[in-house]
């Protein structure tokens, strides 16, 4: 069992809020520890609404995490390309990429373990072969590493911004200019810990976009990522006042009906780790995305 000792300096307010801000844990996780009586202040067990004051000695006992047992599952998987080093997967909307607490099965990793026998071990047992991620309700292409040498090469290309990742997104509002670059740092939101936001001391994030088609109240755009921050496109488009349609987290309540955000990873390009050959792959739009565009075209 791990233990955190924390002395309150100048912070004031509810203990769950203060601890989540000062430590890299979500507020809901801190509340669970408080409920399970794993948190003491000056040796006394306290509740979530305890107001901390300067000098308080806080001790948190963190239970050992339950070990996730990841099992291979015969889940249908679209393998666009595969050789001895890499695979390219077309992930459907609604599929989580890798297991986590509460999601130990039904993920892309469970499917990979069934369909692809060799996967890199760099990211451990929970994320074998996973070099980069896309959100659960984002569809499209992902590169998978089948050995550690390939993993290092693909990860380096992501870091050096030499791999190509292009997305299609349907966003709210009619964007007036044809091209744009959003250069705004992203970090965890100070308002809601589940969300990311553009914040002053966030990590650098750059997104390029180009208008493909304008509809009444909506615009179809192609985006290219320079960086790969969590929820980057969704956060950046909200930041410039054009949130992704159907986005339950960053979009407006009144939006287009679908299976989550209308965001599709359509193009993936990288240099093959062994041959040095540049490879590029395209993924067709999901049916719900295509039908929505047709309806907007008809209305327009």
C-alpha cells in the first residue's frame, strides 16, 4: 500500500477539491479514498466537506490497484494492413482503445490479442502494441506495433511530427475562412477534471484545418495534427467557437444526432520501421457520418 503525506501551506477550501488540485488525481478518486476512510488530517478521519487550513498534516493511504487480467476476445476487427512489424486498424465508433478500471473487456486491445498474436511490450500488458490512441467515439485509423523495434520507430515519428494524421470533422457554425491554424496549449480543465481545456501553462498543441464544404449552420473540415494531446481536436474546435457536432463533452446540448462526435481519423501515413518505405492509408467515412452529410446537403 502506497502512502502520500501532504502538508497544507496556503490552500483553503474543501479537502477533496484541494487534494485533487495539488495532487495528480481526479476529485472523484479523492472522494473515494475519503469515503473508504483512507484519508486522515492530523491523525483524524475526515469527510469530503472538511475545510483544510494552513498547517494541516494530511495522510493518504492508497490501496494496491486491482490487477487487470486482459483476455483475448473474438471481437470483429477491420485490419487494413498487416505485416511482421506493423498493423493498421480501422477502429469503429464506440470502441475503447485499451482496458482501464471499469473497461477490462470489449476494447481494441482485447480484439488485437485475439486477431494479432505478436504485439510490442513497451506499453505493458494493458496497452500491448498501442502507439497512439483515438477517443472511444472517434472512428478511424490507428497504427499498431507488433514488436518493440517497430514501436520505437513509430513513436519517434509521432514525436518528431513526421507521421501524417488527418481527420474529418463536422463542426458547428459556418467557418468563414478556408484555412486556419490553432496554436493553443492544452491541459486538464480547472473547472472539470474529466475535461481538457486551453490553459496558459498547458502542453503545446497545434492543429491545422481546411474547409471542405459549408452547410447551413455547419462546416465539414479536414484537420491535420502536429501534436497529439488528449481530446486535442475537440478542445481546439470548441476554443475557436466551432465545436465538433455530436460531441457530448465539448459541444452544445442542441446538436446533430449520431453515435457521439462526428470526428473520423481518415488518413494515416508513416515510414515503415524496417523497409524505410512511406506508407499511407485511407479510411472511408462511417455510414452515420455519410448519411448526416447527405441530409445537410439536401437541406442546404
